[in-house]
C-alpha cells in the first residue's frame, strides 16, 4: 500500500468521511506546509495519550477526577445522565447547568446489540448509594433509543429514593444533544419534569 492509499484508508474510517472526502483531505495535507501535518499528527497522538474517562463520571478529561467532579462550585446533589461525554460539552456550553454528570457510554439499542448490561450504570448507583444525590436528570437524546434508555434508567433508579426527572421535549426529535444550540438545551433542562 502506498503512503497515500494508507492515509486515505485511515481517514475513510472516520465517521462521516467517505472515500471521496478522504482523498480530498489527503491531497490537501500534501499541499500544506509539512509543519501543519506534523502538528495535526501530534495533536491526534496527544489526545489519545492524555485524555481518559473520569473515574467518577465518565467525562473525558486530562485529570481524574475531572474538573467538573473536582470543582467545589458545583451542586453535588444534582446529577445529569448523558449518553456520551460529548453531550457534557454541549450542556456545559449553555453555562446554565451547575450540577454533576454521569456518562452511560451509549444507549439501549437492541439492533446494535446494546442492552442494559452495556450501559455504565454501576458507578451512578454507587454514587446515589453514598447519599449526596437528591435529583437525577435524564438527558439522553430525544430519539427512540434515548427515550427507551431514559425509561429504563428511571425504572432502575426509582426505588432508590432519588427524584428522577427527564429533560423537556423541545429538542428536535431524533436529533443529538451534541448538535442542539445552547438556548434549546438550557430550555430543555429548565423544563425538566419528574419521570
Ligand atoms: Zn468527572
């Protein structure tokens, strides 16, 4: 395999990048100064070496516990449950949420072979067991799988004596939290209702 073929092959494995785009990116990189390509390569290696899931909440961070778990300015009685760490970034961008997080690491999706056992729930249950959590906001995506996941997690949590709420509708159905704008996310959070 030539060096170009190899790069095109690697780029084409990224989500949302077909072979055509991969080719365009590869030739773009060849036209740019060599330093640009070196910087890109270095930042890819860096992110893989430095960023790890937070042992407490699953947020991706260079520190463990992450900056959010470690902050003394967050409301520890409030925990927002999200599918992926990237959802935390979307919610943090709103600047309105002051609680902590928990990352499930996915959503129930029988077709993709993702069942309850694949969801990262144990650390959340442990945290609730420690007694400081008063409310859990389920902020899984407004898709069929996201709703099913919220219902499932709500059922697991309801006997534990915590208030369980679900973010309000209003986010585009089937859309990803990740791509929603800050105002919409803030409204969905503020309009949350008890499950
Ligand atoms: Zn954390």
